[in-house]
């Protein structure tokens, strides 16, 4: 299936829906407490959480997000949305004509600290084997280049909202985001942005976060 992109394509499908969709898009891009990259990452992460093609890739590129950052976002989110989902996502980048990956360096483990290390210790009480796998996955990605820790944490929060993991996972990623400079205003704008892709989920997350 070919998915429409651009105002003219949406208008050809349904002019009223096009006006609504364009207005929702303006809402997202006008949010004052997120960077342009962070707004783009909301859409890119939503693509991974929904069973549809990468409809926000072109928009991200048009707003200055470089292809390697898109690839790094996908790499970071693989254990959060599932590795199988990312195979198709990377294939779509190729289909869209994005350049091959520049970064082919070996993956290195980084010692976890702060909230991430505490989350692994807490998980050991529930399932030591799952804690080992989780530690390995987290240690591979949170210190990599191309994305900041704040960008990574906010993207994980988008996954939490979509999947409604509104307990330990949500609290962890909110704490990491705050430690990396996010404020309550940042988190409110994140939820307002995610609301474009699913209003009831954003309501529930806002209540869970006490915002």
C-alpha cells in the first residue's frame, strides 16, 4: 500500500480530514518546549509503535534531522518496540533512498549509572535472567553517539505512552529525561505532541505522570 504524504495527497483522499490533519501537525511543530529534533522523533517513534510505514521520515528530513540520527533512533528503540519491527523500518529507509549507515563501529558496553543502574537492580528482585538481558541492552545504547541522552529518554517515553507502560518504565524514562535537562514543561509538550497520534493514551500518561 502506498501512503499519501503532503497536503495535496491528503486533500485528494478527503479534504476535511486533510484540514484536520494539517492542523494537528501545526500543533505538534508549534510546541515551544521541545527541540525540532525532538518533535521529529515523536513522529518517527510513533511510526514504529503503529503498524504502518515510516510516514514521518520525510518530515524529519525536511526539518533538518540527518539520516544517521534517524538510524540511531531506530537502533536505540529496537529493544523497546521489538527487533523484528526494526527490520522493516530499516528496509523502508532504503526504499526511501536514504544513504547507507555511516556508523559501522563495534557496539561497546558502557557502565550503567543513576536511574538506569537502579532499574536493573530492582529488576533483579523479580527476574535475575531478565535483569541480565536488560542490563546488556541498556549498556549497549544509552552512551552511543548521534543522539543525546535526553532525546533517547524522550523517545522511550513516547513508546511508554503508545504501549501504555505507565508504571516503572514511564517513571524510569521520565527520571532519565529530567536528569538530562527536561522539565515538566518539556514532558507536557511531549504528551501534547503524542496526542496527535493518540489522544486517549496521552490523557492516561498525563495522569500517570501527574502533569
